[in-house]
C-alpha cells in the first residue's frame, strides 16, 4: 500500500519562537487535554494546503512561488488569542491566533493565486491565520470556551515561506522541500 504524499505552503516560525511555544504548550497541556500536541519543529502558519502533487506541478509551482516571494518584503506578525476549530465543546483543533496583518493577507492571496494557476483546488473558507498547537479534544467533559485564554504574546519576523512535505508516520512530520525568501 502506498501512502499519499501531501504538500503545503506555510510561513515557518523562527527557531526561538518554536522553542518559546514548546515551553508554553507544556503549560497549556495541564489545562487543556488534547490527544495530539504538535511537535515544536512542525509549528507553522499554513498559507495553502495542496494535497498530492505531480512533479510537473512542483516545478511550475516552485517558479511561481519564487516570483511571489520576490514581490513581498519581510514583515512582522504578532501572536494573539487562543482558539479552537470544530465543535466548541469537543474541538478538533486548538490554536494560537495571529493578529490581523495586511502583509500576511496579501502574501496568502498571491500564494493562492499561484497555486490555482498550477491547477490546485484550494480551501475556499476565509483565511484565519493561526498556529495549530494540538488536535482532538479528549476531555474529561467538554472544553469551556469562556476560559480559553492565553497569556502568550510576542512578535516575530517573517522572512520566507516554505513548501513542506508531510510524513504522517514520523516526528517531526513536516519536511522542508523548498525555501522561498522574501525581499
């Protein structure tokens, strides 16, 4: 049985922020029982989930994403609130948000356009930039959304975007395939 290889394009977190969030996640684990916590090396902000990709698509996409990154300047992002996706009482995704950033929104829009030119069918839901911290609520009971607050804040610099490949059977799961520097 062959496993499908999945790809996505994302903003990586700087090493020091991966370490900082790893420590923070240890604190959160005591308050919020989720089944699977994200490996610190896998922390990122997804811009476009691509799924499976043919070699011919990869070459074309690399060229287009290189063009996109060359048109965007480095910028900073600021962490915001904690939140969840899925059933509010038993969420499937636990995340820390990113404050609204016109620079990030513009970059994501251009990445999406490049991916669609290559033939990818992308998620049409509104962009909600976040860093996934954990998956699959395990309880006991349900999560109290009113007590979902975090005290982690800070700003980090975005200087590149990365094409990642997913490896479901190992940790960390995400392998950097190509780095696209911003200007």
